């Protein structure tokens, strides 16, 4: 060994050796960092800071959690309000464009559409037999969806025969107390029944529309009555409507959504969305147009974005059930 090599080795003995990155990572487990404010630095909104500090630590955490939850809830409400505002804006723009093309005022155009409205001959049922499976908020939501169905049928170029069946219990109470104007709704556009549909119509004419059915419909038969399940369940009751159809021995089918559009979520829609898609299909005889015009944009996969952007001006985001809390009385 030469003198130079010996000197180099001796010098290296005094240099601390840094372990490779992989070995260092193994020796120290990753630290978890909690997000959100700390109770030690939190300033309460609903009580004096001095009183807050006097509370036991567990009570301080409870107060902080409740205040943060309330603030988040208000933020979500504002987001929903903005979504509804955008829906109305797009609808008004579409109606204004149609009115301009006809050379009439918007209100005059709406009146003319109502006068020229045709009866399609297609029949639908909204099955309200699930009010025992919904809480008060969901009852409020589904009643709003029924009202939207009535309003959509009045505005449609081709109206359908719409029946609301088994309107009893909490849902009937909701209509009678919070929505008393429903008694003056046009019989041409909706008929309300206390009875179950099996008591009103022939069993062989009934078809229950459910996303769980293996059958897919491609057309609508005027001889049939198509049933839409009136429930807001948040996926708590899988196969509920399919099981009911099978137990009653009636036909069932699903809409051909998967054949025409790709969705990023399950094919679960609100009652009024399903009804509006069906109305749009009756008007256009085009399933893809019906789906793109009604299904909320957020439910589409990315590779469908280009096709949906072209329809954005006419697409109406009806939102999910939780967004339909505010009710607006339809004009008679």
C-alpha cells in the first residue's frame, strides 16, 4: 500500500458515512400529520375565548367540531345554491334562444308551447310506496322531485299520462301541509292516487324501470305503463325496486344508458332526472340526446367530455336528491 492510499483511508475514517436513502427511510417510519386547526389555537365563533379555555379539553374539542361542521354545511349549501342558479341560467338561455328563433317573447313562446303541446300516449307511474323507508329530509326531497316531474310534463313538447300512486302516510301529509297547491295541478299533466298501481291497472301492462334489471328497453310502448320508484335511499336498499317487481310478478327493465354514454358513477338518478330523460326521448326519439341533455355533467367519464361540452348549453343539471330542498310552486 502506498503512502497516498494510507492517508486517504485514514482521512475517510473521520467522515461520517450517510446511509443510502432507502435504508434511512426504512429506519424511520413516516410521520402522520393531522390536518385542520388545533384546539389549542382555535378561536370559537359562538362563545367567548376566555369561556372556551375554561372548558375541559373534551368539551373544547366538541365545540370546535360542531362549529367547523356548521361552517362546512353552510359552504355546501352555497355550492348547491350556485349549482341551482347555473341550472336556471342554462334553462333560461335555452328558452330565450328558442323564443328568439320563433320571433316571440319568452313568455309568449312558453304560452304557445303549452297550447301546442301534444299528447304522446305514453304512460308513466311514480310509485310512492316507500315513504316508510325515508326520513323527513328525504320525504321533502322526493316530494320536490314529484313536483318537478309535473312541471317538466307541463313544459314538454309531448306530454305523457303521469300517475302518482300510493300517496299515503308521511308523503301525503307533506303534500297536504307544505304543498297544498297540488290539488289545483292540471289533471292532464298528473293524476294523484291513494291506491297501489296494482289496484288501478292491468298487471300485464306494467313495466318497472330499475337499474338492477338485466333487461334493457330500446323503445316505449303506448300499451305499457312504465313505473319509476319514488324513493331517496342513498343506496341503503339495493335491488329494492327489482325485488318488488319480481315479487309482484310484473315485467322490469332498465334504460339503455350504458349503451350510449359512459358514466363515472353508477346509473342511479333522481326521479325527476329519469322522468326528464324519458320526456326528452319521446320528443327526440334519440336516447343519446336524451341522456346528454339531462344527466349531470359530473357523472360522465373524461372521454365523454368532448361530446358533452357540445350539449352543455342545452344540458340541465338536475342535481341529486339532496339538492332539491327548496321548493318552487309551478305556474298553473
